[in-house]
């Protein structure tokens, strides 16, 4: 544990675990839904053009939130911002899991995307703050590995799940991970 200035020692390992698990579920969530779209179409009686909005709105809101995060980082503490982003993502995941209609499902995806759009640049900023210059490459490399791993397994995992379980399972399996991440982030 190193110190930054005269502050208390930084507990890098728990912080890194919280950041990586938050990034993992946020990025995994982006790629899970693609394989499930036909099942959602059948269940909610949607056409292909309508159901595609679940993917498009996520990417749109995510893209809008990334540059806004620079302002938010300058305005709020990284801790409160991370907790808020994970809470938004978790609330969106819950809405998606229990959504009775397309409108609710789309609303949940908007909440998820708002949280995920804050999480990604915030995590890179936190890594730059807690690691000295000579260790930042290792930290960013580990972060990059996780970011690459999530979309690599997302479609395959989603395909298996929707083949054997209802599509809502995709959201119910992410929900406890996100809740645990919020609790651990609050503690550390």
C-alpha cells in the first residue's frame, strides 16, 4: 500500500476488484442481448425494427454519457460517482428483468446505459489516480484484458442461457453481481 501525499494508504486490490467487476458486468451486458433479441421479439410480440432499439438506445445513451462523465468527475467525488453509476446500472438491470412491456424494457436499457457510460471513463480515471506512473501500464493492461474478455464470452453465454432459460435470466444473473459490487464499493 502506497500513500498519495499525506492521505491514508490506498487499498488498491479491493478497489481494483470493484472496478473490474463493475466494468465486466457493464460490458458483458452490452453483448448479452444480441443473441436474445429473437426470444424477446417472440415474448413481447415485437418486430425486428422495434426490438433493435434495445441495442441502439444502449449504445446511444452510453455514447452520450462518456463525455458528460468528464464534467461529473470534476463535480463529484469518484466514490459517489461510481456508486451512483453502479446504482443506475443495477436499477436498469432490475427494470429489464421484470419488464412487462417493451417500454419498460427500453427504459431499463436507458438506465443501464447511463450507468455504464459513466463507469468506463471513471474507472480509467481512478486507475490513473491510485497507481504510480510506473505501475499504470500494468493496471491498464489488466483493465483492458477484462474489457476484452466480456464481449468475447457475451454472445456465447447469452446463446446458451436463452436456449435453456427465459431471456429475463440474462438480467437476473447480472443483478446479484451488480448489487455485490455496490456493497463492496461502499465498504472500500
